[in-house]
């Protein structure tokens, strides 16, 4: 039985290098995600800050409703072997 990937949401802005790095890492993992561009949808920034417990920088990454943090947090989680289990891999 195939495992299902949890919903992944990433708040981004188009000029953010860390956002591009986060999307690359998720693509390498072969998972799809919902991207929320806070520049194109500025009303979503307040939602992001609230969900991220005050985090104002992008990216802010959520996996299955759990706040992972930014790119550095997700990359560290991956290096420690914690990302794949969150992704259902």
C-alpha cells in the first residue's frame, strides 16, 4: 500500500533565494506542494505570521499542518533524517 504524502504548504516570495532552495529540495524529494506567494497575495502574509508563531521571513514551510520553519530548518531536518518520515517516505 503506497504511503500518502501530507499536505505541504510553503509561503514564498519570487526574489527569495532560500524559497527557491526549499522548492528545489522538495522537488528532489519528489513531493508536490502548495506555494503561497506573499508578494502576489499580501493578505496571506498575516496568516503566515500567525501560523508561523511570529515568523515574518520567507520561506515558512508547513508539512501536514506542522510548522517546520524556513529553508535552513528543513535542510537540517533532512540532514538529521527527520524530513523523509514527515513526508511519508
